């Protein structure tokens, strides 16, 4: 999952697509796995880019329960919520600060839309990006 900050127009379509892909309309505890960040572009203009997980795997290295693993077929890092104890080690290890802790104290992180990818589809955020600033390499 890559974001080209020079292309992003800050429309938040990816944020909405992420929520839509992972939650039902009735779920009040929704959270987007894309985190809005401000950066200054080459013209000195503040731009907001919703960044997401790059699936680097730093969180897999520190999880004491083995709840976070890489699915090699898709090169995605996923969390087994049944194994997660909510210790927060992954949250602290994330170099992009995109892992979140849910209301239940458990890890909430991007799964790269692995279910969609298994069907040969793009991640929801990449699919809706009108300027193709987000790309996902579907390896299946």
C-alpha cells in the first residue's frame, strides 16, 4: 500500500471507503484506518494526506502473542483479534503511527482489505482514489 503525496488532493474518499469496507451502517464504533496527516509540499503549502499502513512488518516483530503476522501470498500484515491481548507493543513500534487502539483496548489496524484482495479486487481505498494516489499491489 503506497500513497503518492504529490498526487493526493485530500478528498478523503479513501477514509470513507475504508469505513464502508469494514463496518456496517449501524456500527457506532467505526474507525478509519487512514490517518489524516499534514505536510508541507514543495511550494510551502500545507496539505492533508490520509496515510495508512505500509505493511512494513515492524509490528509483527514486537507482538508477544504472535497475533500480528504477514500473509505472504498478498504481502499484507494482519491481526488475529482472538490472540491480541491489547498490550500496545505494536502501537509503540509502528514507525508511521497508524496503528490505533480501539474502545475495547485492542489493536485496530489496516488489513489491506485482504478479503477483497483474495477475490482479486483492489483495496477499497485504492479503488476509490480519484487521482490514483493510493496503489495496492495485488499479488494473487
